[in-house]
């Protein structure tokens, strides 16, 4: 590991999560350990006309538990999820926004990713336009639809005036947000960043669009077993929704305020396939490059990685490309780390996936276990390594890697380590 001063070392002091398998870090952790899946028939709208009629919806979520009724009414669900996750993360980090001075507020920022943003609000208001005319469209449509509004509303809610922006790079969005946060913090432009991703894509239009791409599983008779990364009977991904937020801060700042330290962010890498707008490069060159850059940034070798939370969405092309990239980078089977795909439980949260999976990695570091890949009955013959399948496995995890890849050929990798 490269030696860095405390002002350049970046640690995580708080986490929050709204997920299809549990709201709040404690419930999410319990669900991961128990291998609980979140897929079921869609309840948000009548999906009977769609080829795919199920998804991983957030359950038992009342936005008024996290914000006032007026905010809840105006915000698209992706903003509701983002604010809820951020509130938990800020509390978990021991930050009291009301006690911050003006100069402290200037040094705390928010960077959040979202692949689609406020699509539910866009669909709702498009229907109003067609049914009732232009004057029926809400004046809040534009500000509440745009993807950068998640970090905007978090900053407004807590009075945080530091660097603030949204990241849009499909399913790599949240990991790119981590990369941006690392750069901002190491450049000395902020002391802390609330970082993460939020997505609410379970809408009629989004589901229809992904269905027309033939990207989604159509296992309507058995939704609970539909998300099955690396299983030879997989037939597409399962859409999911939710958000996760993490408080990233310099070690110097965390020590000054005696903050709890959950883990350290030690490496980040990114690349482009430059191959196809939706399909991954089958030779996995960009995937290898992203992981290699993250390892180099961390001063680590492949042998130092104990666990990889795979992107692994349950699509044949994507799973095979990631498998190839990892097998070529990590070498012999005896040297390979533990691996699993938590998307088998949460579904694919698109722009929020990297944030949710970062939380899963940190829980693995802190509690000493490998989350399972559920529904893995018959491993793909093309797979060149073994998974933690079906049930979680106890293991010492010192360093964890998380991959996130997106349409457009975006590849990202983040590495977390137990704090020392």
C-alpha cells in the first residue's frame, strides 16, 4: 500500500441505504447474510401487458419518515431514496448539520450518481400534458426530473455548500461519483463528501424500453429465482430501485472530529470499452484496464484482493466478459479471491448499483463474510472461477473490490480496505 499523508487518505465514516431487500444498513446487512431476494411482481403499476412483469421494488418505504410531506409530494422517488439514504449516512457518521459552522458547511459537499433520474415524474407529467394540456404540467417537472437534483436536495436539506454535482454514466454512475469525490478530497477542495447513487427506474416506460432491448429476465412464473448471475439458465437482469449514501472524508478531518471509521477507500480506476453502446467488449480489455488502474492507484497486486463484488447483472454477455477479464488479470485459480454478485438479491439498481455494492463490500470487511450469489444452480460452463453460491461464507476480508460497468462502455472499479 502506498504511504499517503492523512490529508490524502480517504475514509468512510457513515453509510445509509434504501434497498429492495431492506431499508437501513442493519436490515440490509441482515438480508445479505441470509441470502434474501427482493424480486416480486410489480406493484407500482399494472405491468400485465409487459414481457417482464416483476422487479426488485423498495418495500415498506414512506418518504414522510425522512422528509416533510410537501417535499415527499414534489420529489421523484429517486430523490426521496437519495435523501433518505443520505440522512442515515450523515447520522451514522456522527455529523450534526445543525451544529456546523458556516466555514464547515463550505467544506462539505455532495456528489451523487443516477443513470435515469426522475423518469417516474417525467412519465406522470407527460400523461398530464397529453390528457389535460400544457397548463396542467407541474412547475416542478424540470427541477425534480433532472438527475443532478439528488445531490441538490441533499445539500439544501442539510445546508452543505461544498462541491456539488451529479454523475450520469448509466450503471457506472455511482462508482464514477466515488472517483470524483476522491479527486475533490485529495485536491483539498473539501473535507467531506456525501457520495452515492439513487435510482427509481421501475416505471412503465423504462420497463418497456429494457424489455424491448431483451435485456430483462422474463421469468414471470418465478420472479424470486430470476436474478441468477453466472447461471447457465439466466435470461436477463432484474430491474431494481433504491439508493445508498456514504460519507467520505479525509483521514485528517475524521480524526479531528473523532469520527467513526468504517473503512478506507484506497483505489479507483476507470476506462472505456470503445466498442458498443450496449454490449461489453467480449475481449474484456476495458474491464481489465479499469481493475488494473484501481490496483495501481491503491499500490496493490491482484493477490491482495480478498473479495470482489462483481458487476454481474445476470446477462450472458456481461457476465462472460467480466469473468474473462478477472480470470486474465488474477491468474491461477489458487490465487483468486472470493467472488459474488449481490445483484442476485437486490436486482440491478443501474446508477445506484455501485453505491449499494460499496456498502455490501464494507459490510463484508466489517463483519467478516462473503455475501452469496443466490439462485446459482448450474454455473455457466464458460465461467473460469468459483463463487460464493447460495449461502454466505464466513471469511476474513481485508481488501474488497467492487466493479460497475455501464451502457456506453463505461468501466469503473473501486477498492476498499479495512482501516489501519
